[in-house]
C-alpha cells in the first residue's frame, strides 16, 4: 500500500475536557489503496471515541463511498491530484471532510436511486448511503476547483 | 479479504456460497466474473447465499443488481439467501427488497424455483 501522504496528528487541548479536539489531516493519492487507508484511519479515530460496532460500520461504509467518489469520479485516478481528508473528534462527535481536486460534483444531478425506473441501475447509490448512515451530510465546491464532502456522526444522537 | 464464491448444485438450483467482502475493486470484479460465467454456462436458477458476506458497499450492491439483470436477460432468476443484518439494512435502504426474493431457509428457497 502506498503511503505517499502527509500524516499529521496535531492535538488541540482546551481547558475543559468537553471541548477537547483531536484532529487528523491526510493528503492521499488518487488510488483505491487510499480508500482502504482512509477507512482504516477514520475507523481508528471513531473507535477511540467509543462508537459501537453498528455505528463503526456506518461510518466506515460512508468513508468508503466518499473516498471512492473522490478518487474515481473527482480526481479520476489522476496521480497528480490528491484527496484531502480531515477528521476531527470531540467527545460527542466525529467530523469527516473529504475533498478532491476534480471538476466539481452536483449531488442533485444524480438520478434518484429509489425511483422505480432506477432501481436496477448499476451505480448511483453512494450519496444515498452516506445520507442514510451519517447524521449530517453536506457537499460544497472548493476553490479553485474540486468538491468537499463534510459528514458528521454524533455518539449519542437519538 | 476479497470475496470467494463456491458453487454446489441442489437439483436444478445452483447455490452460490459467498464469503468475504464485495466492494469496489477485486471483490466486485470477482463476484461479477463468477456470476457472468455461471450465466454463460447455462445456470439459470441461482441462489446466492450471503451468510458469510461481512461487508458490501454501493459497488457490491451494483454487482448484485447487475448479476440479477444478467441472469434475467437469459431467462433465469437470482434469489438471495441468509442475509446478514447489515446486508438486509442495505437492501431496505436501497429498496432492493422489492427486486430480490429473499429467503432464510435454503430448502424453502430451492423449492421456490420450481
């Protein structure tokens, strides 16, 4: 597995434990190996926060979907482009950001995968899974180019 | 771990026991190639036993759908057996429960092809 990435683990400690933030910052190659790498790194962070097995699975699959979109559809496996992954965790949540350097992605352009005429389509379900499995999901365009997906999972959200 | 498929014949039904992960990359392509080979070799009644599938992503779901349509286009049927809770949840979320017949009893599933 290629590890041609920046790997920073800065800790920001505030006075009160409830505001403690732990962040992780990765710049990954545009390859499928990076999908596995990001999933493993983020599951390590989520596991340290105490998410249960079910939530870890939901976080893991969401990260995979997001990374695949960034590598395959965003950067199109371009070796000169990176996928930027940022993770921050506080005691009650994990916040994950995945950004590519592609041409930009409009999630509203994805055909509704639940429409009867689309049920047998081969692809187009990734965004729906991320929305279903994470508590917050947002897509924005980056400057000068690219797409950023921000996802949040809360530990004890009812 | 990728996915490993083994087949066994129960009457006219080909039971495919799948073990591992069906995700983008090797897992999805192995699954696709195996199902296409079976369809090309005249296996028209496929029962996919997913009891040992630990992980499926949207690409894996796409391969399930692709396998379903490939076999259906040749006049055959694909049905599912022994879904884990996680795969059940995925089929619920994606509404694919309305597409696949799902069983948790192999004998009953085999009889359903008659």
